[in-house]
């Protein structure tokens, strides 16, 4: 387990919470009432400001129940909160349905997942090594 500092502000701010002991994502909640129009999107505030540790990112992911039951997802999934960002965590929700969707203050709207990252040292080369797949594009792999 790793410590992550969090500042709560706004009308309804609750610490991110894991639904079970083995949940990968911690649920975050809306601090406002807002209607997401049919086929529309909205930035929904959480009232949370976090200090992601160096060499980590915080991913913002959809909640599967909202996606399946209501057609609501995180538009830029997974959203990425960098270690040097200190602003409020907002969730861009997208309504895939033909009906408006109301988010109420306190509703669980997304999940946060902490992920270890490594920055890449890009090495220019003249050619790459050969593989069985080669340059076969999307859908080119076959199960043997």
C-alpha cells in the first residue's frame, strides 16, 4: 500500500473509497447536481485535489455499472492525472444514450487507479528486429 495525499473541498467531498478489499479502483463522487444531455458530455467535479507520487499516474476510469446500466462512461478513458498536477480532479462523463442523465451530488461517477509508470528513453534506429507477426495490422493475429 502506498500513501497518497488528498485535499477535500467543495460541498460533498468524500475520500475515494474501495468497494471491496481487492478492488483495483477507488470510487469518487460528484460534488454537484448536473444533467448530462443525451449524447452530450460534462466535466463533473469531485472536490478532490491529490498529490500523485513521483513515478506514478492516477488513472480515471469508468464505473462498469454506470456504463452497462445507464450508458454513462468516462469520455477520455482512462483519464490521466500526472504526478505534477495539483488541480481538482474532474471527470468528463459522456452520455451515450438518447435520454438526458442526471448526476446527483454524492453519486459515484468514476474510479481512480494508481499506476506505476516509467518514462521512455527513445532510441532512434535504422531498422527493427523481425517477428512472426511483422508489420501485420489490426486483426492480423491468429489464434493457433
